[in-house]
């Protein structure tokens, strides 16, 4: 691309972001090369990566110094050989490439730094939240134990059973917190192994529902699993954790709506299980962040939780080649649906070795 003077060159440069090397004479009408160089440096040096080569028929030392001070990469005296011109142009292009690579590198570092700051902040919040979450079941256990000690000679079997259930539920809550925290750390380290073997998914879902029934007697878990295939290949521990978490969340986020619906279906290729509650729901604008580590919806305010359960669920399901889908309406409830292949693809080599 050519220009008749400095002003024309600036217009063309501003209109074409692909221009990265400018070759200009000093002596030009309207606006000379040094004035053009000054404008380019002032207006575009912070916005674009480019180099300027200045030519002159007069080997003026002061002009050369002025051009270099204003940002020119080289000052060429005419007549200049094509070989010399080509060499200077190649150097300019190489300089532009190097600067762009450095710019991208710095941008990537800035993004990585911001992400690390975000994760550090989330981890601090997570540690604070987990500390609070541990104190609650510990207080329940301590209170129940003190009451049983104080009333050891007069406590009734019914009251003893009631206190024992409170202690047991608190222990289950703490165990779940510990397991979730450990799983999250192992996921970050790439140390969660997926050991696939044949398992009865219908029995597993039934078992997790029965376990949740014991923990949450005030909720009713309605099951329809007749269309769910019985046998799939999966890691039973990881899939158990998935459905345990989804059922626990369904109960937790529907404190005033006792009905939980669990539906299963599938075919020769896939097994699908949905867990539906009629609780607080999730705001539409927060759905995309739902499976992020430590994320909790605004509707969960006042409800215990750490924000890592769904992150773990999604990862465990994807390790089997499956997917997790969610539908929710704020104030009306949420449905999570897990799709698992009957025969999942083999895990990557690094996953098989636990690296």
C-alpha cells in the first residue's frame, strides 16, 4: 500500500490494522516523515504493534537522531540498495512478530494472574465456609452428647434414639464435607482414578435414595426406575458420589417442599437418571456458572453448603463420557439429569495412571 504524503499515510494506517511496517521518506508535501512518525508514535504506540523505517537523501545526523528518538527502527540514507532495504524490512517484521509474541505472553500472564487471584479468593472463602460448616455438626454432636451425659440415669429409650439419630446425621454431614473436600483436592491434582467395572445402576440409585430417606425423614423420595437399564460399566464409588450429592442437594434446597422425584430410563446405549425437587430453584442468569468450583446460587443464601458438590458431580460424570443437564425455575424447583453411556470410552492414559 502506498501513500502520497504523511497525512495520507496516517489515514491509510489508521484504516488498516494489518499494516505493521511503515517505510517513509522524510521530505514530503503537507506532512513530512518526521511529523508523521511523531503522530504515529503518539496516537498508536499504545494500541498497535508496528515499526517505522525512515529514508532520506540527506544524511543529516540531527534528523537521524530525531527520527530514532521518535520511535523509528532504522534510518536509511538514499540511495539504498535493495539488499539493504530488504534486510531492514525483514528486521522490522521480525521485531513486530517478537513484540506481538511478547504482548500475547504478557496478556496470557495477566489472565493467568487474575485467574489465580480469583481462585485464591474463592479458596479463602471456601476454607471459611468449610470451617463454619464443620462447626455446625460438631455443635450438634456435642449438644446431644452433653444431654445424654446429664440425663444418663433418666433418659428414655426414645430420647436416646432421637439423640443418636442427631449424632449420626451430623456425622454423615461431616463425612460428606470431608469427602467432598478431598475429592476436590484430588481432582485439582489429577489424582482421581476411574476404575470401570460392570455395576447395577438401578440398585445403586435405589440404595442412595434409601440412604437419603434415613437422613431426611421429612422428605419423600418418589422413584420410577422401571425403565432404567440395570447393568452399565462405571466406577461405582464415583457414581454413588454423584447421586448422593444430587439427592442431598434436592433435599437441602427444598426445605419446605418434601417431594423429591427420581426418574430413570435408557436404551442400549445410554442410562439416564433425573432428580427433581420443588425448592428454591436457580436464577436464569446464574445457570452457566452452576458447575463452577465453589459457586453457590444467590437463592442458596442461608442454606449450608460449600459450592463444590456440583463441580465434583460434573467431573465424575464426564470421566465416564457422560453429561449432566439442568433445568430450573427460580422459586419452583430444579431438575438435574445424568446421562451415562452403558459402555464408556476408556479413560485417557494419564487418568488410568492417576497422574
